[in-house]
């Protein structure tokens, strides 16, 4: 073995004459001096050996005399490593030993470096997986809601009421709880707080919405993994949470009698007259909004739902053909389109409504005219004027601004309160009393017709004439009850 030729002092002080010079040491070790355009000089360690007649140059790293000594096993050296003279000599000795054992240095180094890179990538992936798992373990109820409200549910109001419900009653209490730590007791506390406020119906709606959210989560990762102990909503027994006197079925059988229908008509006329003739309108009770009055009579005479009424557009009302088209996007569960024939009574209500909102695209526009009014607005207006049936509770600032009285209480309140949906039931009951077949009434209400799938597939009669006659009969009966020939207010 040739004696070493290089020293650290020589390497530090050497000034190459040419732009590219190589100095050899021993044992195949060399160092290349290369001058760049900016005048700086790089010093690169190389191991040079013969493969037949071909010279192979294996780059080891850059020279640096000011490094502490460390183990410089060649294949563990990163690209761009810095080596002192002694470290480079040990690397050269290691390579020479490989060659004596018949190992090609370049192939061996590349293979070992590839393996080291692969190990590094695997380790990075495992670390990322552990980190992701840790982050998933910390996912909260708020995180689940944020995903579910976008991907898991779509209500006709754009989920606005659902967001309002969760942001008011659910998330402030359990939003920050990690999903894997959430218990039935946490959710039961939310529902009991609502019942304590006297809003049993809201508690039931919250329970149903939570159940829908967790059912969605159980089918998807990472939420399913976090619910490994089960769905906490499965353990919620709502009948043990709501007030004992609350009807969980919430099935009203209220039907307005002919006398009550006439009483309601007279209430509207009297309140309008009293307000118009009042000397001080600031102190006089305001009558129910004229648009809402029209909505009440349209719902009663067409059997439509309050949501279908609220979302109606003028483009769907054909005065010349006396028809109102309700697209299935506005229908509960998107069952089917419905073409309503407007009786003279119903048509007159639409005429009155058009005088008030005909400038808008919507029959019942919002205040800014950009969309329809809130779906609950009509129901709230009717309920607020039957306040004797509401439980006493602290009113929010929004409730305090609404008119609260008993001006729409019918029959002295002996039959209980009435709601917009009761108008639909009342109209259907009146059709039944008029001898209209039940099949026709179902179709006027746009109900799903149950029965043999074969019958539904082949019997395609649309009952247009039968429905038209039913609506006209109902309109005439309403005009008889109200003592009017046109249905004019």
C-alpha cells in the first residue's frame, strides 16, 4: 500500500493553478479542486478504481477540516456530506475491503442508499399515520357537525334552521368534546336543558337530528372508528326526557268547524275595519298581515302544505288557466309535481295576494325580496295570536318584538289551538263530507298512493278531471259557509 501523500495543512493551503485539478492520496483516495466562475474553489473527495480498462469515480463528499470525527460508513453518508482527511481515508479503506470481497462499490453504495431512503420514507409515512391517528383521536363533535352539515344532510332551507338549532342548543354544550369521549349523558343534558325551557318539540327535533348525524357518521371513517363503543344516541330514550304531558306523536286531529271558519273570516274583517277606523293607529291592534290571511284561505281551499305555500313563485301561477303548479322540489320528500286547479274562491285569494307581492318573483317574498319568506313565518304568526295555549317562559328579545295576543283563538278556545297544517286536514275532511272519493282526496293532497307496484306501474290515469271537480266543490262550500259568492275579503 502506497504511503499517504496528503496532509490537512496541504489541503487547507493548496492553491490550484488550473480550474480543475486532482490530487491523489493512497488506497484509491483522491480529491478534486474545481474553480467556479465566481472564483470559489470546491474540494470533493473521490474514490477511483478500475473496472477492466475503465476508471470508475465514486464521489464521497466535500472536504472540511473543521468537523468533529464521526462514523462515516459510506452508504450512510448523505449526498453533499462533508469529510475530514481521516474520515475520507477510512471510507476509502472500507471501499477497498468491499472490492477484495468482490463487491462492486458503486452498485453497493447506491443499493444501500436506496434502502436507507426507502426506510426513511417508510418511517416518515408511519410517523404521518401516527400523527393522523392522533389528530383523529382528538376530533370533536364540532368537527363531525362541520362535515355532516356539508356532506350529510340537505334540507329545503339550505340547512339554515338546522345550523341555528345546533349553534344555539347543541354545540355550545358538547361541541368541544372529543367524539370518542362523548357519552349519552352529555347528549341527554342537551335535551333536558331544552325541555326545562319548555320546548319539548324542539327537544324531539334535536334528538332526531342528532340521530341522523350519528347514523351518517357510523358508516364513514374516521368517525366510525371513533364510535367504536357504539352510537350514544342509541341509548337516548326521549320519552323519559320530555315532559310527562307532552304528546310524542304530536298528531293533531284538529278540524275547524264551519262555524270556526266563518268566525275566522269575521275576525279578519273586523280587525281590518277596527284598525282602519282607529283614530290613533299606533295604539290600535294591528290585524294579521294581509299576505298571511291570503295564505290561510289558499291552504284551506287547495289542501297545500304551509311550506309549499311559502315557496310558491308567481311564474307557477297561471291566472288565465286557473292553475297553480307546485314543483316536486317544494313538496315534502319530493314526492311528485302537483298541478292545482284553482276554484273561484282560491283564484280570488291569489288575485288579492298578487296586488301585494306581484312585483316580486315570490308569492311570499322575504324582506329583501331575494327569496321566499322564512318557512316558519306563517306558523309563528298564527301561533303568536293564540298565546293562551303557550306555556309561560322567558321570552327572547326576538319573541318580545312579535305580536302576542289571542285574536285568532276560535270558539273561545274550547277546541284548542289550530295551526296551518290543520287547515289542510280541515279541507280534506270537508271534501270527504262532500262525497268526494278518498282516492281523489289523496291525490289532491299529493299523497303517496300505496298498493300493488304493478297497479302503480300500469294504472296511469292522472285524475285531473276528478281533482278539478273536487277543488271546485270545496271552493263553493267555503263560499257558502262565508256567505260570499266570490271569496272576496
